[in-house]
């Protein structure tokens, strides 16, 4: 029997060792927290050490006494169990002792907690927004005010898939990094756009949950320059482990130089992406390929074949080869109930590029393109002009081409606040559309009323519907057949300024 148990134990031990081999090969074992780079971090580190030793002492005393009592008073040495009841001073002792210990731990813990939550008097403020699966950063106060960028994993797919050796900073490297000055208090405003994330950089002793719809804050002040790495610390979905954070702490002079270079690059980008820029198909494809590699490749794969059934193939898909309006809407808004997240946080040019790339990569050869102006219009930012392009590059319904040539379609009919009748500007647009449809007897249109999410959403949606109906009725009264008008459900926009874009009805050409 003993031999059999020994064999079982040996087999289990061998299996345990085999399971530990990968961990031993790839993990760097440490017996403590990361070396802190902030005063707050040193405070937390010391608090952790104090409480750990208190727990060790309590453990030794309690279990030492228990094991001694069991050993010294065992039956085999003739000890007989005592029969006694409560003892006043013993009761007092084992009540006061834990209370004193807890108070001893509470004082430094409270001081640390107060320090941890004090975000006042910050030298600069950065907003971090979590997305599946990247971080967006906006410098909203301080020397770098106005700087914005996104930060994504930069570990090559070949390393992730195991076809190349793992790099030094595997899954802890990003294409852009957060840059802050040394010795300055940095306030972080943390939120999320989709699911719960967490902004965590251990060496800076900062960890804050990012919750959609809420803005939480935390802070840090780095004591020395260097690069510090962290990760999203919430289970935010598939590829959760591919959402790293990199913070680079620079000297004051180097930080000022970085700010100047970032602002210069932003000005160049603004010129390169001017609203009136005429994009070519090749330019959009080249830009889209980079955007795809940063945002889409993990799920849909570089080959476009995806990982069915969770992540469907894009190569040959009905979405990527069908009407571009549907494809654009999918990228902008995602798809509820699936792993397809919304990517409306990307710029108009980035979205136009990636949609154009997906429609013309792999087995997809639509030959058409989506322009930044069309993306802006799809967001609710106004009607997009129809861009002129070589026939070989753009495939569009004949009605849309004809309408674009006259400038009448697509069009937006604007309304005054709370009104279901068009404004003077809206009536002018509507008259132009009527004139166009009378000239082009085969042209068809779709009508969509817009509103925003402020106030009573149900009432707003009903008003948007009434406005769309009023446009349809005006077209029909002018002699446009009902069969040529397609009514779409009301839609919402994030209205800004005077909310003009949330008081409109869009009229777009359709096949």
C-alpha cells in the first residue's frame, strides 16, 4: 500500500514540475512590489511592509501557541482536559489586543489613503480613455494642453503567434507613450468608452478603474526620469492582455521639447487632413492598412480571414463588399451583442482609410472608396460632398452620381428648435432636392430624421420622425412618387454647439 502511495505521489510531483516549467522559463519571480518611483509609492511600500510583518508576528504567536498547546497537552503524555469557564482578564486581553493591533494598522493606512485621493494642486492634467483595446490620451491642462493621441500595443503579431522569439518588453510596449515631466504632480482623469478598464502602472503606484459614463481621478509624481510600464487591470474582453500602458518621465527641458514637437506634428496632420483635401484611392488604402494593423488585425487577422465564428472573415464578406454606407456604419457604431466594438473615436481620415482598405484588400475588389467627408456626414456632422473620382476607382449608383453633379444630393433640411416645419434654410435645401428629383425621374432617396440624447429621448425621437414625415409629404406633394422615397428610423447624434445637427433631416441618394 505504501509503495503504491509513493508511486502516486511521485507521479503527481513529476506532473507538477512539468506544469511549472513554462512559468520558470518565462516568469521573473519577485518577492515584493515593484521598486516605487514616487513618494506616494514609498509610503504604500512601507505600509505594505509594516502590515506584512504585523501579520507575520500575529501568525507566529497564534499558531505557535496553538501548536505548543496541542503538543504539550496531548493525551499520550497523560494530560487530562481541563474543565473551565470564561475568565474576565483573558476576555479583556484577547479583545483589547486585536483592537490595538487594528488601530496600529489603521493610522498609517488612513494617512496613505488620504494622500492617495488628494489630486489637488496638480501641475498638469491628462485624461485617459479606455477602448477595446487601446488607450486615448488628452492633455487638458498644463504645458502640453491640446495634445491628443492614441496608444496601442506594438508587439509584432509574429511574436504573439509564436513564430518569432518574444521581445524584452513582450505585450508591454506601445506605439506611442505618455510623456510627463519629472517632479511634477500629474492628475489623471480616467474613463472608458465601452467596457470597464483600469489604468495601472505599478512603479508609479497608480491604479484607477475606467468606468463608462464616469470620470474618476488619481495622481502621481515621478521622482526620476525613466520608462515605466503597466497594463489594463480589468478583464475587459478578448485580447484583454494586449492593452499595455507605457509612461516616459522626462526632464523639464526634454518634456518641453516633446510638447513642441507634438504640437508641430499636430499642425502638420491638420494640414494633411484638411476637410477640403482631395483624397485618392491609393492614399486612403495606404492609410487604412496602418489603421487596420493597429486596430483590427488581432480579431480579423492580417489575412482578413478572421477567427470564425466569433470574429468573421472580412475577405469576401457581405459587409465589406456590400453598400459602403452599411460598412461605414458597422465600423463607426459596432454591432450590439457581438465582439465588434465601435471605432467612432478614430479620426474621420482613419475611418475612411480603414473602410477603403477593407473594401479593396484580399479578395475584396470593390474599387470604391469612402472619404473623410462621408465619415463626417455619417457621424451627423452635415452632408458630405460627393467627391469626384476616376470611374475605375469609384462605383456608385447612377442616381447618386447624377445628384452629385447638381449639388442637390445629399442634402440636409434643418429645423428650428422644437418645430416640425422646416426653417428658411431648410426650405431652400428642400426646394433644391425637389427640383433635382423632378429633373431625374429615376432617382430615389432615403430620408432620416436626427435628434440628440438630451432631455426626453422618446419625445426627441418622435419629433425627428415627424420632421422626416414632413419632408416625405413635401416631396410627394411636389409630385415625387412614394415608391421613390425610403423612410429610415430616427437616429441620434452627439450634438455640439447650438445642436443644429440634431435638428435636421438627411436626404441621401439610394439605389
